[in-house]
């Protein structure tokens, strides 16, 4: 009907024309790109502050050469000190920590005044393990160089067979894309769902609802708002995709020396290979399937939850706290979906992941977490049917809560009252 | 012809009989006053007439046909007591939007909005937002948005609250204008002096029931108490004046109010004064104000509605 179109276009244009919409829409991709830029810049410069660690090596396990092997830690060997005597001194001598090695294979202790980072510990462990290994090899009469040539270090490539031939897959890329899709849907549902709720609350507290409901049906007003805000979400999305794409093309032009630095740095070979890998990995992903399912699960998930948010907005009055309380049961399944999704990304066919991607309150998020993997057709179909059914059911119920709630002022209705509204016949 | 007919309308809430078996008719082109103390059920009744609520039982006829909110909403303009406008929306756009929701085309809506804005000297408001307006200004805007689509039935709930006398007059003029052009107006208020001035016909609600129904004149006739005011030429009217014709209600200077005994004609009283040598400057019947009638009828019932089990 024409009137619902009017409502949709009002909801859409008042939001899209706002300065804040323009600012967030343009700033967010800028911030993301800038963020990546900074991370890359920092990694290239490698400017982490160096740590000074002292070593008291009673066992003679480490020789001086290891001091050169780690660029983030300065090692110093301390002679003529015992563990107990040095505990009082290392701080004043400028060491953050000291490693005490009493014997060849046990009793290693790292003394420090504050807890030491995981990377520091693991690089120390690596150094010590390697030294012990070498000692043991020598004890067995094996030449360490010979051992190195024997030891295997194999990478298995995953090739995905598509119609256009085999494509190299990158495991981490598939899960990263799944994860990103899941997070996006999660964020969009919460951001746009609460926008619907706030919009409904605004109409109720401004009392404009009464004027409008004397012209249109409450259901039209509710659906108009939900669809209008959904369209804003899609628009924002489309702009982001275009912007991010353009940014990535423009980035080398803006920072021409960044790529050069990348190339000239020590790991240039590795990085270039990785870039090629990522490009290949992307083309191995079922991009069309991802795009279509993303659109569907975003829309269906958003519509399902938006009607719930609208119902909450219609029953509370100005009190933000009441809104928070009522929002909680709606946020629970969204958060649950997010948690299941983080598991599903790594184990896409576990029973938890399958359940989460079928259950309509979590499926929009969880299914996106599995989307880069092979999902049986029956699961996709069932999930779609359940989600649509759930959306229709919720809209029907919440429409009735909304039509009563939007004109009620004063105290917040109890759950029992709301249930009564939901199931009463008009 | 009756524009609107209500037959035995009932609407019960969980703890209240908000509207309890109310029937009345409204003539086309009349200004109809819906009166009642707070909580009498006025708003609920109005919401049923605008199609926001459905009555539990009873029938509403609009233009001789059964009222259909979807079809008839375009012919109704409703200005609720609590004013409602989008605070962040530009005023011109807002008026256009509300007019379009009532079924006007965009071109038509824009023409009407401009017309009304000129009439109310609001042209410079077009790009302002409602939050920039004072209370009185947004009241005017609300009135304009209510009547933009030329509704046959205009429902105004307390239209003058918050308006200064100049703007109140402006809107009052417009109400008369619209009624003259054939619109029917329902005017809900508890400000009696406005009702006396504006309304042809009134009904009075109390506790969900109709307790009074008639034209303003008839009601006054019905409730008059045979009180007359007399103004004499000299201030020294004998205080002891009293007879079996009338009793003195009040007396101050050269003015006094008397209440006539039943069955006495005014001429007999005048004759009495003349015979007593009092020269009369003025002699008027004192009609009760609606305010007095209202208070008389509503007084004695509980001022606050009690919650009850139904």
C-alpha cells in the first residue's frame, strides 16, 4: 500500500540525510584502513622496546651466541653470582628479568618483578629447548647439522576442486571470512535493532504515534519503520563495501613507499608469497554463495529481531532503564549466537554448530560462521524455512503487542499482560 | 443530517468502564462540545471515533454508513491532547508527510501546506525543526497539520492550551471558518468559557456515562434558577426589601440579585419595585454559566475515578 511506502521513505531519508549517518558511513572504513595501515607500519618498523634479560647459566647450557638471535631481547650472561644474591641486584642493574639455569634439563626459573609477556617466555623456551636438543644430540653422537637435514617440516596445501579447476585454499582465510561475516551480522542486528527500538520509543514519547495511527494502521507504522531502517542498513553496507574496495586500491597510491618498504624488508619474500596466497585463497571461496546468504541472513535475521525490538520500544515509556531490562532477553540469543559462531568457525560440522545454524534465533549469525565451508543443502534449506517461519510468527505476535503498547502510557506492563495482548483476538 | 451517530458505545478496560453505553448524534457543520472532568472517558471516546480503538460493543455510523477506519480516516483530522510531532524533522517536510499519510498527493499537499503557512504567517518556519519552536508555535503547526486535508470531521482535544490570546483568537476564527465551510468540529475541553463561546451543541461525560446532552441555550434554560439582577438609580435601596414575590440573593450598592418565587411573572416584580418608589436602571435575567452547571453536576461524585473490578 502507498502509505507504508511513505513511512518507509520518511524513516529512510530522515536517517540517511543526517550528518551523523554520513560521518559514520565514511569514517568507519577510513578508520579500519587507517588501523591496518598503522599495524603494517608498526610491524615494518619493528619498534617494540627491547627487553634486557640476564642469564645465570650454572649448567653451561647456553653459549654466548644466542644473545644475537633475538631482536627483541638483549641477553647478558652474569658470572660470579648465585640465584639468591642476584635477586636483589638485577633490577638496579637494568634488567627486567633474569633466567636461572641450575642444571641441564630442569629447574629453569625466570625471575621478574612483574609478570613477563607470553612471547618473551615462549622465545626463551624456544632458545632453551633448542640448546638442550643440541646437547642431547651430541650426547647421542649425532651431528646437529646432519639432524637438521633429516628433520621434516612439511606444509599441506588444500586444493578445492571447482568447475574452473583446482584452486588453492588458505584455511585461515576461510575461517576469517566466515568470522567476519558472522560478526557483521551480529553487529548489524544489534545496531539496527536498537535503532528500531529507539525510533518507536521516540514516536511514543512524542505522542506522534497517536496522530499517525489515526491515519494508518499500527502494523503499517511498525513495518514501515522496520523496513525503512533495514534499508538504511543495506545502504550503509553498500557504501562501505564500495569505499573499502576503493581504499584498498588507493592505499598504494597514498603511501607509495609503504610497499617498497614491504618489499625491501627481510621477510619480503614471505610477504609477497602470502599476498599471492591470499589472492588465490579468495578466489577459491564461494563468493556468490557468501554474498547471497549474507544478504538473506542479514535481512531475515534483522527483520526477526527488529520486530522484537519494536515491541520493546512500544511498551516502555521514557525510562531508558526499563528499555534496558526488556532488551536483555532479546540480546541473550544474539550473544549466544555469537558464542556458537566463534566455535562453528573452527568446527563447522560439530553438532553445536549445526544446531546453532538451524535454530532461528541464532541461525543468522551461526550460519554465516559456517558459510565458507561445505554445508549440506538440507541444512541450508531447513534453516531458511525455520527463519522465515520465525520471522512471520514474531511479526504477528509483536504487531499485536505494539498496537496496544504504543498508546499506553504510565507503568510498564508485566510479562503476563504483554502475553495477553499478544494472543488476544482483535 | 447527522454526520456522526454513536449507538450504545462501550469500552471497558481491565479495571475501568472507560466508556459506558454512550449514544449521541452530531449534525453536519456544527461545533460540538465534548465536556467532562479528567478521566471521564473523553479521550477514549475520541480514539474510538478516530478509529484508533475499537469499541467493545455498539455502533458508530459516519455519513450514514458503518464507520470504517481505513476508508474514513482520510475524512477525519485529529489533534490529540498531547501534541505529537517529530522533533528532529523539518517543519515543512513534516506537514507534507502528515498530509500525504492522509491520502493527499505530493503536489496537492505542498499547495495546501503553503496556503496554510501563509495564512498563519509561518512561511519562514519551513526549514526549521520542531525542537526550535515554542510551545505555542508548535501548537499552531499541529493545528495546521490537523486540518490540512480538508477533513469533514475535525476533532480538537484542548486546542487552546498553551496559546496566547492573539493566537487563540486566530485559531478560534479558523474553527468558525471551517464550520461555516461545512466541516463538523468536535471540541473536547474542560474550559467552559470557550465552550459557551464556540459550541452549538454539547454533551457532558462523567465516569464514562453521558449526563447531559443538548444545545448550549437549552441547557442553560433547563438549569436556570429564576435569578434576576436589578440595578437601581440610587444606592439606597431598602435592605429589608423582601416579599412573597422573591428573595434577595445578594445585595451590594445599587445592585442586587433576587430569586423569584415559582409562578411569579417578571412584571409583577417590577411593579412591586415601582410601587416602592425605586427607580430601575437595569433588569436582567441571570443565566447560569456552563461552568456552574458543570460543577453542579459533577460535584458530589468522587473527584477521582476509583479502580473497580468489572
